[in-house]
């Protein structure tokens, strides 16, 4: 009876241990993230069942998945059509190495395990080069300059200096002339308008003098007929 109880206790402990062990698989980047093409990138995949082997796959930015390789528990590698990868088993984890990171290697990487008709994916690790931000410079008008060799070269248009023009070629009118002449004309026109308004609409113009003759007697301005003696 004691033997039966001991066997049942051992069986219960074994079942509890089996149930407490969870299925896990994890991927990590063990190298520094790439900042330029040509650098080395390394991943490691840890699993609680190291005897099952792992698959390495990647997902492109358009959502498509691609097979990289499969590594068995004895470090036997089966590669796909993708190039530039090396996978192996190192100690208690599986490793994927990109010797020279290129643009075609930019993607999100996964390690996958197949055991007991169950396919388990790890979390994804995205690997992309940092995006470079460019500042837009203000554009300037361009003028075409033909060199002595017949080549066309574009240069930014500049206003020629008046002092240099006067020394080199006095016939060329400087840019300041086109600016000051319109301003002087507008100022003169405004001055003429101000003078006209002040003369025509001034306070002295509104007062008019009455030229009517005032009466000399007290008849309130009415004319009286001369006295006639009817005899």
C-alpha cells in the first residue's frame, strides 16, 4: 500500500511540473542596432525546448513573410533562397547572423518553433536604418551662365553693385534705379494731392462774404417811394 501511494505521489509531482512549464520562445538582438549599411547584426532565440530546433523568418514592410533558414537541435542548417544569413546553435540558444547588413535585410525578424504539431512564434524585432531628416533650403532664382567651354552652369541671380557697375560699364542701370524711381514718383503724386485738397477744401474757402447792401433807414430793407405832393 505504501508503495502504491509513493508511486501516485511521484506521478502527481511529475504532472504538476509538466503543467507549470509554459511554452515560451523569445528573440533578442545581441549586437548593436545598425546605423549604416555594412555593419554586423546578430540575433539569438531562446526556447524552453531546445531539442525542437527553430525556424528563422522575416516580415517585410509590405506585410509579406519570407523563410530564412531552419536549424536543428544538432546545429544542422537548412537555408532558403535569401542570402547574407548564417544560422547555428550556440550553447543553450539559437543564433542568426547577418555579416554585412544591406537594404534588402531591413525587416522585422522572428524565430519560430514547431513541436507536437504546434507552431509558436516569438515577438518581432524590427531592424531598419534610422531615417535621415533633410532640411529644405530656400530657393533663389537661377540664371543660366554659359562658360567658355560651352557648358551650361546655373548660378543664383544677384543684384549688381552700383559702384562696381559705374566703374566697369556705366551704361548698365543698377537695380537701385528701378526701386527708387517708382518710390519718388509715388511720393511726388501724394504731395500734389495733399496740396490740392488743402487749397480747395480749406476752412477759409468755406466762408463767403455777403455782398448785399444794407438799408440806411429803419425800413427793414424795404425801399420807400419818394413823397409826392398832389396839388
